C-alpha cells in the first residue's frame, strides 16, 4: 500500500493491483505510486475480492482469478459483455504490439498496443492532436492507422504538428498517423506503450474455435456508469458468465472515473 499522509491519500484515486507475478506487481505499483496514485497490491483473486469488500477503489488492474490462472479473454467474450452489459459506459480490449519503426533514421523496436476502437474513450482520454479511433477503423481489413504518444512524437518526429495525416512505416507497412496523445496521459495498463493501432478482428468469425477471435489473449477494461458499485457489476457479469461459460466478474479491469490524480 502506498505510504504518505492519510488525509492526502484518501483524496487520490485508489487503485487495486491484482497480479500473480511479483515483478509485474512491483513494476505497476512503483509506476503508479510515482504518479501520486494510492495503491494496494494483492497476488490472487481471493485477496482482491476481500479487498473490494473492505473499501472502494477507483480502478482495479487484474491479471489473475481465484484459481491463479490468467485472465486473458477472447474477442467474442468481449463482444458479449459489450452487447449484454448495462453497467458500463464503455468497454474495450487490448493486446501487446511490438512493431519496428523504420524510415530515414535508425530502425527502432517499439512497445505498443493493439486496441479496440473505444479504448481511449474508456480510459477517459482524447488525442491532443488529430482524432481518436472510430468504429470504421476497427474493422477486418480496415485502414492502417496509428496514434502516437507525446514522447514518441517528440523523440522521433521532433514534435512536428503536420505529422497527422502522414504515413510512417511499421514492420514494412505504411500506417497513417491520425492522432497524438496529450503529454499528461499515463497508460496504467501498459506504461511503456508509445503507439496504438486498432485490433481489426473479424466480428463474423464465431464458428471456428481455432481462430484468433477465440484465443484467450486480450485484456479487457470497462468504465462503470456513474453511481454503480462493483458488487452490482459483479452480479451482472456473473449472469453473463453463466450464459457464456467463459468469463467471471473478476476478469475485467474496472474504472469508475478518470484515474488521472490531477482530475478532481
């Protein structure tokens, strides 16, 4: 748990970190506390549920469930939650992406994320330059578009505001830059990520279990509607889980407001 003045700590966004990997747990805790978040870290789903019963959290970052297995979800599980849940303002999924940026300078392997179209809206963030992803970007065989972090924009493109609308080469493919995120954005799900592109999964591919759409490799994040508690959400997700047999209520990163400590 983060240390500090109790009165000040109570006013900051409180985040519960659930991860069975001590190194990842420590990394997330160090990063979040350095950004003035108040945190609690636990190693299992049982410990997380116990913590949720004792105090409210602005967000839960979870990578394990009660039986200590991984919490990655399938694309079609995400689609069912998106369609059936009434507790979320927005839901999104993400997976790691490590493209190589090439061009006139030295090639560089970058940390990034493939995300569904609502990812940044779910996190309560909008590009400072250009535009966000829209649903048409996140379609099978959709356009190759990318959003840059402020750090990458300044380091590799010298903060050139005309970069929006121009192509960059990633893994030998041309991607159009459509936006640059604000300097204040802190990506708690992937602190090292510097660029983002849509998943572009096939929403029609629901029959073959051998496709990527049924692979357990995505992390899901949801923003709760105002006034709803985590217990109400848990009951709703349990109902959906009984229908699908594929998810549990603890398998979603839950946020109730912006987790920027500078946001009142």
